């Protein structure tokens, strides 16, 4: 056999072997699919032929935007940048917004607010699984971020401090909402009590003065000593005739002014008063009295909350 013939035969042998192994690989994949129930896309992923454009599960993440001094910052444009089209939303007046973040991989959250440089917040839920974060926007453009421990809300625990001792009238049936508003209007002991994270608001009354209305309440801190902040203009009353007024002056204990920042001692009640103008309404009924405040949580961040009371008769 000549040298050329040997080369030709060798080439034919190599071509034959390639075809044979390709046939065996195709047959093996088909058998593996039939026996194990593996789908074609899964096989493509196994052998690295499928692109990384599959659907990624997303998780709700709560973001709370704050100023550099820790006050709630609303109107922040939040844009989530990940695979696919960018998604965006805005924070509300309390600085709160809920966004959907891919559960895997790096995500950039872009924060835009007038008066601040654009700021970027990287999030990777594989590395930090917290679903609540507070973000302080800064003039440097580097946001200060704290992850909060996420937990399901615990059922309310009865508080002995707001339990009234039995009286002769305690055997009577519970009062209706109308009875409660009348009792409040007569300046007797409050029947309106709201609790938020260990802060108890005990509504007292709303009294008419010289072109003003003063709404009074007691605030009791049942947890550790904490800082408390309230601004008059965030509080409001809505009268039965549809008119409304926003607060002028607020007082918590001794501190008094348009804005009050104070420290609430533990297990001590302080009197609070919010003063409103009464120039747009002739009614003596208040449909809604809303208190908006910020209190310090365990992480040292100010969290804004609201307390509201309804159906109030204004006392003279």
C-alpha cells in the first residue's frame, strides 16, 4: 500500500470515529431524557448551551429613605436595575416604599431626590437576606444603609397599665362609638387608647380657645428610654363639615414649639398638646384627629408612625 493510500485511509478512519461518537452521545442524551424525565431545556443547561435569561424569582424588600439627620424623606425616586427593564417607584411621605428585588445576584437600586446627588445602593439578597433597610441620603452621594431584622408581627399583649379597675358601672354593656365620643367630649377619662411599638397614646379631649382648638393626650413609653420627635404641621384635624386644619404648635411635657424633640423616659406619662387654628369651621365636631410622630427604634433610627382618633366633640 502506498503512502498516499495510508493517509487517505487514516482520514477516513478519523471521520468515521467522529460520526460514531456523535451518534453515541445523541443516543445517550435521548435515553437519559426518557429514563430520568429530564426536559430538553434542563439538558441544555447541563451541557452549557442555554443562555442565562431564565426567570428569576423576586422578593419584596421594604426601603425607608431618611435625611442625613434621620427624618423621613418622601418623594425619592427609586429605580431597581437588574436583568430586564428597570423598574421604578417613589417613596411616600413617610419615606416608605416596597420594591421587588431578584432573590439571586447583584442588584443596583438607584435613588434620586432633588437637593441630593444621585445615589446607588447595591443589594444582594443571597449575602444579606434582610427585607427591610433604612437608607440615609447624604450630600456626599454615598448612602448610609442599615438592615433591619425582619420578623412577623407578634400578637398584641394586654397592657396592665391601661386596664381600668372594676366599678359599679363595669357590669353595664360596652358603650357604642357614639357614647365614647360623648364621654370624650365631657372631659372624663379617655376611652381612646392606641399603642405603637410600646408607645401608648391616651386621648384626653379637644378644647375650644380663642380662635384655636387644643387637642390633649397623654403619651406613655413602656419600653427603654427613647428619643421622640413631632412636628406640628404634620398633624391635622378634619371637621364634620369637611374643613381641616394643620397644627400650629405642639407641646410634649415642657418642650413647646413648631417642632419638639425630646426623650421619653420609661414608664412615665407626659402630657401632649397640639394647637390648631379654628377659623374655617363653625362645627363643634371633629371627624378625625391625626397625630404623626417619629420615635427611635432599637437600632437608633427614627421611624415615623401615625395615631388617629375619630368622632370627637369639641369642649368649650
